[in-house]
C-alpha cells in the first residue's frame, strides 16, 4: 500500500507561483513513476506531469511545459510540482498519483496509476 498526501495548494494571482508537495508513505517512491493530474470543475481529469525517478525522465503536458517542473526528493519520499507563471486556466484540484508497476509509456493515462492522493485546490485569480 502507498499513501499519498498533497499539500501546497492555495489562492494565487495570475503570474504567481506555487509549489505542490506529495508526501508518500508505505513504500519508497524511487522505484516508481509519479504523476500529477488536475481536474477543473465540469472537466475531466487531465495529465499535468510525470517523473520516472530511476532515470530522471520527465514528461509534461503542452499546456504547462516551460512553466511547471516536476521533481522528487528520495530522502523525503516526496514529489514536487513547482508551478510558475500561473494562469486562471490552471485553476483545478491537483492530484498526485503513483504507478508502482512502472508503465512509463502510459504515463499520461490516469487509469494506469495505482494510488492517488486526496487532492489539493489551486485557484488562480485574474
């Protein structure tokens, strides 16, 4: 079992920054792939970013590439999402997820993640 707890969400003005954290317990994340997804009201959950810790490989959706950075801290068993130049359209509940079976080629698909956090709200005002 893996438990994931997100934190760091909040209200920020457009152009501002936030850093989300996802702390894991139960198993070491270093062998997994970790992803961040988001869901805005009335919309489907969408892929944001993913990291494969064993290789350092990362992937980003086109909508956040160049603005968001995913990273991890093995010692803290925590994955981060640094968000810069935030836009109102980034407003959503952000979820972290763990793929313990390392299906990296499927990293953009939520159904291939095994564990999910409870989500943290990010609101960007214009």
